[in-house]
C-alpha cells in the first residue's frame, strides 16, 4: 500500500498517442503521474499539479533508474510502472538490417526489461507493472517480423516476471491493443513497406469493417482505463496475463 494518500505511476512515452491517453486517465484518477519521454509536449503546459516530466531515453537502464528515483524522491514510493514507450515500423525480410533490429529491440523490448527491473527494486506488496504490448505480440503479419518479435517477447517477459515477482506481491500484466488511431500510427502506416499505403485512414477503416466484432476499434482512453483497472485492488488476482484490447478482432 502507498504511504501517501495519492498513488504514483510512471508512464514511459506518456506524452503522445496511447501514452498520453493513459496519462490522462491516471491524472483523472488522482494519481501523481511521472512521464518519462524524450521531449515535453503541449500537455505539460496545462499546469497540472500532479503531472511531472522527466527527460528519458528508455533504451538505457540508467534512465529508468533515474526516473524511478525521481518518482520515489517526490512521492516516497512507486505504485505503478507502465512500460508504454515503443515504435512501429514495417520492413520486408530482405531489407532487415542489424541497425533496424537493434533499433526496434532496444526501444520495444529492452526498455521493458529495464523498466521492470528498476521498478521491481523499489516496489512493495500491492504494486503493479503494466507492459503495453500489441495484438502483434500474438500473431504475425507481413513485413512485420521484427516488430512482432519484439512484442511476442514483451508478452514472454510479462509471463515470466509474473512468476518471479509474484512472491513479492507485485503483479505484472500486458495489454495488447489492436490498431488505435493516433498521429504516430498513421505516420507508421504510411511508411514505405507498411500496409497503409497512400491512405492509412482508409486502411484502418477497412480493417475495422473486416475484423472488429464490435464494428469499431478501441480508443487510447479505453487502453488507459484497462491499465487503470489492472493497477487497482479490483484486479488483485490478475497477473501474468496478456489481455487483448481489440473490440473482438482476435477473440481468445
């Protein structure tokens, strides 16, 4: 349990896209939110007392330690750590290079390991870690080998650490969203080898029509709400799960 009335959460990449939505959900729930990201964005000009920005390169273990230390110095404890930072880029096998692999693995996988490690060192019973994975961590897709590999690995990290951290009373789960329309996703889908082609918005809409059981796709806020639920007492029996947030695209 927290020593202070307000709980604390670290959200990597919590300044843009899905991450910003997660940040806003936790702010609305009266958490002190510590965002670790490369750059400040407009949301930090809104003068919210319990929102903190820490310049962070998530690829480096030392940066996660710095982020955790700042949160603990400010609040006295760390209740929730959300590994959200990541990137998506498509490339066919013949064009995959070592630099490309390193870039995606460092950002999407190593950052999660470093975040979990830094958080677990200071967390106490009742704390929670949430890894933002992807539906791509459960099924492959064309030209998406490295990204899928990174997200499959995030799910494996989540399941393994649930067993390792469980005796300490720390729960860890992953969320696997399907396509959530953000400026970053639209840019990624418009890439040279990406499936979005000349009209990423139309690609997303066609995907929705063909795949979503609910006839729509999830929002960033819905991802944030699930992350908030998994952080709380109502999810006290849930750990080691990789939960789809996909409006029924991939029923399991």
